[in-house]
């Protein structure tokens, strides 16, 4: 596009571009830097204002705490609380409220109940009980406190309650939050010099619709707007809506989530009520550290925009002035460059028309002056070059004629033709002659090489015939090898199948041997168990025999003792008979005595009867003892018989034990034989499997060998085809060589 313009126009455009682009970049960078600096300054200003706002709130809270300390420590007030003088205490709290410009003051007794209020005569109830208990424990407390609806009513502060005013994008808050109050509260114990506590004193400054703090914040921060929120509700503010303070309106959902829910400060551009503001929000925490509201400080965005527009206008004005100044300088510089170039252009046009006597006249030492000198030198060089061209044109004509004559003779087969080298500039002639000498030598060599090539081709034809015969023999041998390899492979496959069957039989033998080993192990275990049982039986039979011996001896002793019983019973029988005789004699004597012996007769009669009973009992005892003796004799006979049988059983069991030991010995030998069979079967199976693998490897090798033999056969067939092709090519080469020799013979060397 720029090719259509003159150099002066291009220089002008370039100069303007060079000046304008840096100006635009510098302006943009300046505007961006100043904008960032301005934003940083505004942000720092907001942060400073936010700290000032907190300081104002802390100052008010400190003021309440200091005044509270004065009243709580007043000796008269302490005395009235000690005496429970309600009237005087109420006068004190009313004076404290007015002096502190507070919304209410309350005195509590040691039970935490209201003793006196500044706003009414209600007492005996509980209010802010948790804080009162902390104060009664000796603690001084101050900070933000949320007053519930009941407390607001008790203190007569219903006029400070707010209605929630809907606004676009407002946060979702509790609808009853407007019935509560946000207050600055200070409370401390009432105590004497000896630290005896008589109650607690509380002062509260409710912030709902109290614009003192926010206006003071605005005053101390240079007109910044301020708002104090209860939860997300504006309870005091100097932000206006429709000409009125925007109390009762709600913060946006975005700010509410970040500050109230997350507990983080929020800094940025926010739409407040009806306009955009640059703002900073921070959470407000109550005495217990719970987030109950937030503090806002901000400036309307319009003020920042006006400042940014002023900066932008200044930057644009400076850019325009700089551009105009640059254009003026560009015009002057452009003319100083373009005028000498125009003169040089006129001289160049004359030279193109054939006037090589013109010269460029430019009086300057810059690049254009050097260009003019170079142009003049170029004209001189052109004149010299034209003269040299004419001279060389004559020499070229002579050279061409000589070269045409030489080439004509060579074309007719005379290679002895040479160019004339007698001239001064004979470099080309010498080169041509040298080339002709080399060409002559090459043709001689070509003739010799052609003869030798024909001889070699004859030898190649003979060798090809021999190679073809050998290739045919190799083909036949390869076919035979392939057939043998195929047969061997088939036999190896049959052998493989037989070996696989042998492997199967070996596996079955090994399995049967393993089962036999398991069975013989079980038999061995049973035989061991039988031997142990037989040994146990022998021991048991021996113990039985010993018991029978002991029983026999005991029965013999019992028989002897029964005989002694017979002797004793005989003695007792004799005594009973004698007692009976004595009783009879006594009866006779008693009868003789008459009445005096009647009692004795009765006793004698009883003794006689007793003697008779004893006699009968003795007879019974004798019969029983006799039966016992007979039973003992029979038991002894049976014991002897049992002992004999036990002895026989011991002998039989001993024979059984010997039989079991022989069985165990045979089982051990059988186990050893079966174990050897198992090991042999396993070794045989491993050997057969190894042989099978070797056979399979041999079969694979045979198949590969057969395939290789077939490939060799195919290769030899291809080799025969190649030999035929080579033979044909050799014959063609012989024909070409003969023709080449005939052509070379045509040249005269």
C-alpha cells in the first residue's frame, strides 16, 4: 500500500507513526499507572477511614467505660446499694444516663436482678443476665451487645425499632431483626474499698437511629460515608435514599455471605441502596466474640470516576500537543532529505536515456551525498565496461570460428584436429585442445576395454552354464532333503504321540504310587496303633490277673474269718443254752419263793425267751455264714478260672502283638518299595517329558529344515531364472560391446 506514496509522504507517515505510537503507549502506561496508583490511594484511604471508624467506636465505648467506672466507684452510690436505697440509686442512674448521653442505665443487685432503671420504675426482673453474672464475679466488660425485643420494650425503646425496607439484591435475613437493638454496653461490679460486691452497674448506648457515631466518622474521615449494621440491617447510616437516611435497608447477599457468614472483610465495588460505591466492610463481634453485624465505610464511585477522567483528559491533551510538535519537525526533516533525492532522480533519468556524460551534483556529506558520488562512479564504470565489451566481442568472433572448424573435423571422425594456441589469450583454446587429447586417449582405452570386456563376457557365459548345472543339482538335493525331512517330521510326530501316551502312563503310575504311599502310610499308622493297643491290652490283662490274685487272697482271708465267726457263734450258742438253763433254774427257784419271787420269775422268763431268740439267731447266722463260705469257695474257684483265662489271654495277645510287629515290618518294607516305585515313576515321567520336549524340538527343527529345504529349492529355481536373465543380459552386453567397438573404430586416433 505504501509503494504508491512518495518518499516525502512515507517519511511524514513514518515520523508521525514514530511520534504517535510512543505517545499513545506512554499515555496508556501513564493512565494505567496513575489509575492503579489512584485506586491504591483510594483503597489505602478507605482502609485508613475504616480504622478511623473503629477508633471512633472504640472511643465512644471507652468514654462510657470511664464514666461507668466513676459512678460505680462513687462511695455514696456504693453506700446506697449496700443499704438497698432504691430511690437514691435511681436518682444516680438517671444522672448517669443524662451525663453519658446514654439510652439507659441499670443497677443490678447481688442476685443479678434489676434493682433500679433509669427509664422506668420496673425492678426485680432479669436483664442481660449472662453479662450481669460476669460482672458480679468481679469482671469489667464492654463491647457490642444485641438487645432482644423484650429488653427494648422494658427500657421503653420501641421507637428505635426498625422496619425492613426491601431493596434489589438484598440479603436473606430474619424479618424480626428490626425489632432488636445494637448497643454499646459497659458493665462493671459495684464494690467498696474492701472489694465487697453489692451489685453491678450497666450503661448502654443503643445505635438504632443514632447518627452521632456515623456522622462523627464521616467528619473524621473527610466526608466518607459510614454505616453500622445489625446482622445485615442498616441501623445507623449517613447513606441516603430519596433524601432520607437509608436505615432499615439491607446489605447485598454477596457482602452478607462474605462478612456475616464467613467472617471475612469485604473490599471492593458494591451497589449500595441506589448507587455504586468503593467500599470496605468489616464484621462486628459482640462481647462473646460472635459476629452480630458489620461496619461500612465507603465513597461514591462517581468521585473516583471524575478523578480518573481528569487524569485521562490531561494525558490525551499532552499526547495531541506532542503529536503536533512532532509533525512540524517531521516536515522540516523530510524536505531536507527529499530535495537531494529529487536531483539524483533527474540525473538517473538522463542516464537511462543513454546520456552517460551526466553527473549528479549534491553538496552534502550525508548518505545522500555518498549516494551521488557512488552514482557518478557507477557512470564512469559503465563507460569503461562498454569499451571492454566491444573488445571482447571481436576476440569471441575469432574464437568461435576456430572452434567451429575443429568441431567439424571431429564430427567427421578426425580426432587429430586442434585449435590455434598462438594468440595472447589462448586459455580457452588450450582447454579445448586438452579436452580433445583426453577424449582421444579415452577412445583408445575404450577400444582396449571393449576387447577385454568381450573376453570376460565369454568367460561369464561359460561360468553361468556351470552355475546353472550346479543349481539344478542343488534343486534335486533340496527336494530329496525336503522329502526326507517331511518323512522324519511325520515319524517324529508319531513318536511324540507314543511318548505322550507313555507320559500319561507314567503320570498314572506316579499317581498310583502316590496313592499306594498314602495307603501304606495309613496302614503303617493303623499297625502302630494296633501294636500300641495290644501292648495296652497286655498291661490291662496283667493288671486283671494281679487283681484276681489279690481277690483270691482276700477271699481266703474272708473264709478263714467266717470260720472264726462259726466258732464265735458256737460259743454264743453254748452261752445262750447255759443262760436258758440258768433262767429255768431261776424260774423254778422263783416259783418256790411264792409271791416274793414272782417278779424275779418274770425276769427269768424273759431271759429264757431271750436266750431262745439268741439261739435261733445263732442258727440263722451259722446258715448265713455257711452260705457265705460256699459263695466264697465258688468265687475263689471262679477267680482261679478267670486268672487262668487271663493268663491264656495274655499269651494270645502277646502272639497278636508279635503278628502286628511282623505286619508293621512288612508294611515298612512295602512302603520302602512303593516309595522307590514312586520315585522311579516320577523320574521316568520327568525323563519321558524331557524326551518328549527334545523330540518336539527335533520335530520343529525338522519342519524348519523341511521348510528351509523347500525355500532352498525355490531359491535355486529363482537362481536358475536369474542365471537365465544374466545369460541373456550378457549376450546383450556382448552385442553392445561389439557395436561400441565398431563405433570406436570409426575414429582416427
